[in-house]
C-alpha cells in the first residue's frame, strides 16, 4: 500500500498552506496586533482558535464525508446541490477570486506605475489578464501543484516574511501600546471574532477537494489513507499558519507602537517595510501580496472547476477552469465595491450553516447519524444568519430584530450559536426518525 514520505507530506502541507494564505490572512493579524497592543498574544490565541482550528476541522469533515456535496446531503440531497453551489460561487468567482486579483494589483503593481497609469482601468485590465492567464495555467495541471507551490512559491513567500521578521528584530522599532477598543475588555473573544471573519472554514470546504486530488496525484489510492494524509496535511498547514499569524500580529503590535493607528493591516505592513527597507520594502511587500493572492486564486479556480465538472460532467474540468478564470477577469475589472455589497451578506448567510454542518458531522456518532439533528441545527443557524444578511442589505424587520438582539453575541455576528445548539438538541430528541447510520446498516 502506497504511503507518502515525510518529504512528500511536508510539501503537500506547504501547498495547502499556500492555498489558504491569501490577502485577507495577510491583513487581519497586523491590524489586530495594532489594536490589541500589549494584549496581542491573548488576541492571537483567540484568532488561531477560529482561523486555524475551524479550517482544520473543515478539511477533516470534507475529506471524511467524501466531498462538500456529500457532507451537505446529510441535510437533504436537494439542499446539498443548492448549498454547495452557493458556497462554490460565493467563495470563488463571485468574491474571493476577483478580490484577490484586485488586491494583488493594488498592493503589488499600482504603487510602481507612473502617475499617468496608476489606478487606470487599462493598467488594471492588462495586469489582471496576465494574472488570470497565469492562474489558469497553474490550475490546468493540478498534479504539479505540489512541485510548483509546495516546493517553490510557498518557500519564497515564507522567506520574504522571514526577511521582514528578522529585520524587525535587528532594527529597533516601537513597543506595543495599550489595547484599544474591544481589545481592552476581551482580547481573546475579539481575536476569535477576527479569525471568524476570515471565513476560512468556507475555504476549507473547497480546499478539501484539492488536497484529496493532490494526494491521488502523488499515488495514493486507498481512501482511508487519503483521509489520513489529508488531515495530517491540514494540521501541518495549520501549524505554519499559526506561526505566520504570530509574526504578522507581532508586526502590527510594534508598528502600532511606533506609527500609531492605521485604517487596515495593509497600511500597517506598508509603514513597517518602508521603515525597515525604504522604497525596496514596497517591492518586497508587493511580492508577498502577489504570491499570496495568486496561490489562493489558483486553489479556488481548481475547486470551482472540479466541483462543476462533477456536477455537470458533460463539460470538462479544463473548460470549467477557463470559464471560472474568464468570469474572475471580468468581475475584477467591473468594480469590487458592488460585488462586495452583494457577496458580503451572502457569505454572512451561508457561513454559520457551513460551520454547523462541519461540527455536526464531526459529532455524528454521538447522535447516531440522525438527519433531524442536521436539519434542526442548520435551519436554526440559517434563520438567524438570514436576518443578519438582510440587515446588511438594508432590510430590517424590527420585531424580529429586537427578539434576536437578546441572543448571546448577536451583535458580533455569532447569534446563531445558541439557536443552532437548540435545533440540534431538538433534532436529537425526535423519535422514530431515519438516520444515516440505520440506512447504512440496511444496505
């Protein structure tokens, strides 16, 4: 039976890390460190719980279930198709892919353009055209992803971050200041919420497909071995993510002490590298953003193409990869403001249900695989998150909103937790209900 060598496992883990580590993951921790100040490490622990723990659990659930659609079908087969498609579209071509291309341009190219070309639509189009051609080229050969990302791109990305880190230790910077805002009273909880907002658990539901395909390309055939090595890769990738998050949080804490508050983590990093390296620092930061955005885009294009080629097998994987890339190119030049206005609320609606699905699946044996538990918890979480999404769209139903405001953490976007638990409990109490386990025993 084929087993991976330690070297193969290591590079597969680096490949998975590169898929996760996008622009959002690069920006959130520095801003958190700036705001948390001397409480940064407490906030970091909370951030790791939600931004590393949830993605690792998501990978585990998807590979054990056999895919996102198979996981979602534990609620209902029709729900599985609709929900899986919404997730794939929302986290892929409707938001993350065009956003990554746009951010890569803004941080990696636009600062170096002459004033006459900076911010122009033509320069954005030319850049994103080459960006998506390169992304498409990577995505058309998934079997080479470990060699290209795990062995080349990711080490370069980590090396650049390491260079900034070493210089930050050698050249004196500021000391962290006192925490501000919500970090004063509850830095750990706020860190959890910031990690939650990365929505990496949704990415995990997509990247679970990629790591499984990658392991098959490395020669694994036994499904149990694929699950085993997928989980190992997710854990190792999670460790790398936690280390990098710690470094980025440190950057934010010391930069905040020297330069004061900024509007976002990108500005914090820009100030830091300019201080450490001068103008060449902008090039280093531009490369970091470009590589982080590119790897995430490739992973998402692959996820979308693999999902739709399975859903509609009459259209090949390569064709779907071209379609997704072309759609990402179009939207990245259309203007992200409008896209974010629509996609943000949609993600707020589906994200809680995705987390509930993952946690319910991992606790499946405790309730004997009963479908009612999945249905009850997902409906309850979806009901609360639906009103969150409507509120973001500008629609409010005052009576319902006033009732939901009594839920714990509702103002933080986590009001769905208690209803989901109650829904799961009610589902577990339903008697004489078919369970997945019972149906498997009949088979």
